[in-house]
C-alpha cells in the first residue's frame, strides 16, 4: 500500500495505491487520524489505483468516517473501480458515503 | 491420482500474505481472470483472519489450504484448522443499511466472503474445522446477468 496526499483548493486529496488488507489497514487509519488531528476534517480519497480492499480496510474507513463526523467533517471518494467498487457496493458503502467518478467532481461537491 | 497444491503454516497474521499468495498462484495457474482472483484473495483473507482470531483465540496452531477444481470446473479452496470448533458462517450478518454513526465496524468480513463466493460450507471433521469456498473461474461462467 502506498499513500500519497496533496492539496487541491485547500482540501487534502489522498491517493491510495495497492492493497488495504488486515496488515496495511492500521497504517491507512493512522495516516487519516494524523490528518484529522492536524485539523483536516474534509478529505477526498482517490481509490483509482487501489487494487484490493478487505473488511479490515472497510473497518478503517468506517472508523475514520466516524471520527470525521464527530468533528463535523466528511470523506468523499473518487475513482473506484473493479473489485474495490464491487466491495463498496456489497457492503452498502454507496448509501453511507458520497462517491464520485472523478476527483474533480468530488472537489466540486465538497 | 491428482495431487492438489497444499500449504500448511502456523495460523498467524505474519503468514497472511504468504497464504493468500499461495491461493492466488493456484488460481492464476488455473487461468482465472484478475478480477476473480482478487475476489478469491479477499475471501481467503476474511476466512483466515477469522480463524486466527476465533479458532485459535488462546492457542497456537496451523492452518492448511488446498486448492482444486471440482467436477463442475469450479475453483475450490479448502481451509483447515485444528482450533476450537468454530463455524464462522454462524456469525451474525451486519446491517448494511445503517448510516455511519450506527454502523458497527465488525461482521463485514464473512458477509463479504459469502457474497463474493458462489458457495461457502463449514464442516467439523474429527478435530478440525474445514471451510470450503467455491467460485466459478470467470465472471461469464456465473449464471448471473450482473456479471
């Protein structure tokens, strides 16, 4: 798993590449917690290069979303494809998260 | 007699990636497409993590995996452990309709596994738990218009 982040219109855009599994999920969650403790409460997560996500990954996303919600913020997703998109659909994540085709659309909706 | 690929390792999170890779290699050798392989890998991870956490809660032990094809040319993964009797299919399914604050962070793994695979069966065989996961080898094989 590789995590890179940059800012667009002052909003952190986080790209996750590779795999979020039981081994890497804690690292993802820690990265997100660090951003939240720096005061970032609106995040755009680009998963275009994410190949794999298991329930451990979903749990780390839910835990992050709960923290953001208690701070009055939210996370938006972009670029889901393949098995990651399928896993999000099966898990009902499409009904609890705002998911956009592209980063640009996500940024326009924050 | 056909010898099926088999692996046996200590049931520890450190071996998770290696065990998944073993299943992935089997699937790859059978010509299974990339998307299906990822689904197989996710299901294998969910099964293994549950075995590590529940079947071997307080003790150490091994986990063995066999990959094969069944008579319908489906891909079959058999996972065996000698931990306490533990039917992971008996775990309660999560409510996937709840919103963020009500959503419980547990229970999703087995739910995912059951949705991604065509069939999942549990058997207690002598002193072992045997979990069998079955899936078609390509998305077009599945009698499902969504695929």
